[in-house]
C-alpha cells in the first residue's frame, strides 16, 4: 500500500499507552516512512487527557531528540493535536491537528467523545433533548477550527457521531442508550446543513472561485474502529464526498494511542479514499 505514515499519534505524555520511543520502534517495524506525534494540547478546564504545559515542553524536547536519533531510520515530526479551547501556544510545531472535543453551552464544557451517557445527559439538560441543536453548535465551532488553531489537518471532523452506533432515540423523543434508531440521523436536513456550513467555511463552496487562504487536509481517522466504537472511519462517506466536491484533500491516520493501533485499517481506508477520487 502507498500509505506509510502516521500523523495522529499519542504517547504517555497525554492519554497514550506507549512511550514515544516505543511508538517509533513500532512504526519502523511496520515499515512506516514517517511518524508525526500529536500530543493533546493543554486545556485548563480538563487536564485528564491532555498534556500539562510543563509536559508539553518535556514532550517537545524528547520528540526533537528522538527525531535526531532516528533520522536514518524514519522521519519523525513533532506536532500537536490542538483543541478548539486550548490555551497551548500555537507556534513552533512541525504541524497541528485542529480538533473539537468540547462544545461550550451555558458556561459548561460538554465533552462530545468521552462517554455516551455524558453526551446524552448533556443533550437532555442543555438542549432540551434536541440533539441537532448540539450538532449545530459543534459544527459552528468546527467551521472556525482553522482560524482558531491554525491547523494543518482537521481532526475527526464528525467526532460528534462517535457513539451513533450505540446510542439511540425512542419514538417519544426521549434519548436513551438502546432503542430503534440512531441518536443522530446523519441524513437529517439540519445535520447536513450544519456540517455543510462548516465545510463551506473551511474549504469554500463547491465550484467557488475564491477559496480560503489556508485549506488544511482532512484526516480519514480509523481510531474509533480500532477501539470498537464505529465500523467506519471519520468522516462519514457522505462528508468525504462533500469534501471532495470542494476540492479538499485527505490524509489517512490511525489516531493511535498504542503501538497496535498504528496503521490499523489503512488498506481499507486507502481503498475508500481512492474510490471517492482522492489522491493520496
């Protein structure tokens, strides 16, 4: 296969299982040409998954040392997965992934990917059960991700659907785990309008002559498949088609938090990207 890089990689500096050295050794063993580390940037309201500001400095120093040490075996890049609400410094990284992990509502930071019950409770408490209002807020932030983070790669664009295969809505409108339909109908006009508006802001409308000055890559992220939450990568095929219609480009990543995840589902992701007309 052509794809032999990993540019969404976490270590023990944040919520990863393995050290940076272990991730590099695994990437070499798997025949990778390059590995890009993307530690979670600091967020002062939630440090449970992210690097502290001090750890960010230690992380950067170690990755730069490893870059030199392994330069004859693999290309190593020191990046950051920069959250929309991060207070991390922006400059000085080889690359940045811009991600939305939280929606801010009523002064509360709502994590969209932490747990299904947390997301469901937030929909009921802060959105009166209207999951599409939550989606609209999420994609409004996503539409501003490039301006806010100056990212090179847009991370898991439709992360809001992480639990869509395990959380459901009953006919009454009461949202509960289990039931007879997906929590978010990804064909719903409000949902489609929300992500379309975000794509238009990031990439420009289909056929537009004037495009945004900075047009990042969108990752085809296989991490949720590896962890058992999804059967398909982020973004959905519909969204990938919308990205292609706007002249967007993609990069395949595994959002690896351990060595086994490196390169997971890459062949299938490459087949998907090729079928949809992307050049990798």
